[in-house]
């Protein structure tokens, strides 16, 4: 699996493009917010010859859904996320006003829901959906046990953790249905129980590992 990371929009969301050797790809939070970012994402997808198969949102806070409309228009693929976050799509203007984020290209309705234990798959890439409420009610992480490409490259497991877990901290729990106790217990039971060498690729900031984060909990 190839993983390309971008940092998009004024909130610095890590957007990830996962692809296999045949060019099938999965976008995680493709949160482009202006013309320059849209061009950068589109150029990468075009130059790498990728076909966008699935679009996943770790959660539906405005900073993570800013690119949903563009991606749907351009590639004809609707985003998927956890059902418990869908109310946030009705609060895009409120979030934009609150955080000074653009919302001139609102995210449309989702194409489908993802739940804990689901598998998202394109050939050679298998992601297990992990639901941890608390930063938002429908917060998701995506776990890839076999991230290696079989060519001797990186083959530690990988976790796309959204705003649930960051390097050295966790997501805030004071926004729209946040719940600190649920967040901490979900991290402990569902994320810190993954293999310690799992590389954690969060929704903001640098990567970390499960072992590195165990000391904070
Ligand atoms: Zn968030
Ligand atoms: Zn965020």
C-alpha cells in the first residue's frame, strides 16, 4: 500500500491517499479548502494514475469534510462516515462561523455509513473500522494490519486515527456531543490494545505509534 499525505485547509488536516499497485485508491479526509489545494490533490491522483474507489471521513467536523463536495463532483464518489456524526453536516455554517473556516462548498449527504467492525477494502488494502466516540459521537479510526507492499518496505500495521488520538494528546471533547470519559475508555480499549508497533497517522500533526502513546493513559 502506498500512502500519500497532504496537509490541507487552515486547520492543517492530514489528508491521506491510499493506493494499491493497480491504482485503486481510498481517500481519507480529503479536506481541500481552496483552488490551490484542490489542484494539488487532483494533480497527484492524475499523475499517479489513480482511480478513486472510496472516500472515508474519520468524523464530520467541518475541517475534515471541506473537500467532500469537490471529490464527489470530480470523481463521482460520495463520502462515507459514521451515522452518529451526520447531524454535524447540518451545522457546517455554525462551525465555519465558530472557527473561521470556509464553508462556501458545503459537504453533501453521505453515500453510506460505516460502523465498528466493518471492513473497507480495495484489492490489497483492507481497513478495519474502529468506532471511538468522545471527540465526536461518530469518530472513526481505520486500521490496516497488512500495510506492507511485499517488497520489503514498511510493514508495521497502520492506524488512521482521525482526531481521536494525536502524538502526545487526544482530541478535545468539548464540542458538539463530545464525551471525555467515552473518548478515554474507547482509546484504552480499542486503540491501545492494537500491536504496539502500529504506526498512528492522526488527523492533525505528526505520526506516532501505539507504544508511544501508552504512557499518556
Ligand atoms: Zn475534529
Ligand atoms: Zn480536526
